[in-house]
C-alpha cells in the first residue's frame, strides 16, 4: 500500500487543489500542508471542536490551509492565524473568504515566524501543528514538513 500511497500523495500535492475537509471547502496550493492526507490536522480539529472558545483569543501558529482557524472562527473565537510560508498565509485568507464571505470580524491572518510578527496580545488558546521531520529546510516547499536537524522550531516555540 505504501508503495502506491506515498507517490500518489506526492503527485497530488504538486498542484493547487480544492477539497472539503470536516465541512470546510479548502483551496490548498503546493508547499501548504494538506489536512486531508495527514491525521494530525483532523486530530487537532476534533480536539478543538470540544472546546468552548467563544469570545476567546485564539492563536494558530503554522496555520497552513487554515482549517483549525476556520473552526475556531466558526466557534466564535477571536482568531489570529499565522504561518512562515506566505503561500500558506494566502491560502488561509482565501479559505476564510470561501467559507465565511463577509463574516470576517475578529479574524487576522499574517505572515510570522512563530511569535516574531504577532501583535503584543495575550491569547487564551494557542495551537500549533508543527513540522515534525528533523531535517533542514532547504526550499520553501519543505517548511510544512521539516523543523530543522536540531528541532529548531520546537525549541523556539517552547523557549522563544
């Protein structure tokens, strides 16, 4: 199965796609983590769906397609979503427009390396679905997957 699955997924991720994941229509461009193929996004989605986050300040670091932030907005949280990848930031913005049209009060989507470019706010909930392969990032399309050989992103998130 893996002999077929991995090449298929890699081929599939090379083009811009539109998919529905957990009831949200998502446009996903190459270099952006695709929540349809990897359990971590839907696992986090299912967890967030159990929380009462109405009127809470919600931060998603590494928003990718924006799936988790879309859910938080649907649950009436005040959402800030960020990603180091400009393509992911653009996807998240498009996906908010697709799913919520003009109902975008209390939503901010921006480019930031972890907390670097975020406004000085206190957040009630902070979520991250970090890249988990311990390899160096050499080109942008590796940002969604690789966190560095020395676990840089994880160390910076918890210590930084």
